């Protein structure tokens, strides 16, 4: 009886470990294949968050949003993925952190350039945060 219990616990532990390993290594789908749920300008999006954060969070958070705006600042992270801040006319902007799981056609952006970037809205943290971003053509 004790052998059956030990065998069952061992089998359960191995199964749980394999499932966990599979889920840990599973890649997120590329944002390039995702459809935008909303399209908005960077100024408008930031103004909506500044005016009524709760309503803007309900509208944008967790959704795939295409944001059009002027590049304020661009940089490259240590892993080679770009990060772009779009101008909002305020102290803070719309921060777009590009998807590290996607091969990007562009990795450099010039300040003043107008771009449309699609990403998943993560809400407001000084800047409006977009994650897993890609450039919309």
C-alpha cells in the first residue's frame, strides 16, 4: 500500500513538472498576427487616461490597440528590441515596448517621425504602457 502511495505521488510530481515546463516554454503568439481592437492617436489616448483613468482602463487595458503618434524618443533594449515613446504634448507619453518574440522589420525610429504602433495596453504608469508592440504597415 505504501509503495502505491509513493508511486502515485512520484507520478503526480513528474506529470506536474512536465506540464509546468511545457507552459513555461510556450511562446506567446506574435503581435504581428493579432488584429487591433481599437485605433487611437497618442494625444487622445493619454488625454483619456489623464481625464478619467478608470474609464480609460476599462476601454483600453488588456486590449490590442493601434496607436498613431510622433516619436519623441527611441532606444534599444539589451536584448536588441526597440522601445519607443510617442509624444503626447505632456511630460509623459505613450511607451511602446516591442515584442521580443517577433522579428521586427524596423528597429530604429527617428524623433519627429509619425508611426502607427500596435500593442497590448497595460494601463497607466506615468506613461501609458503598451507591451509586445509591432509597427503597423
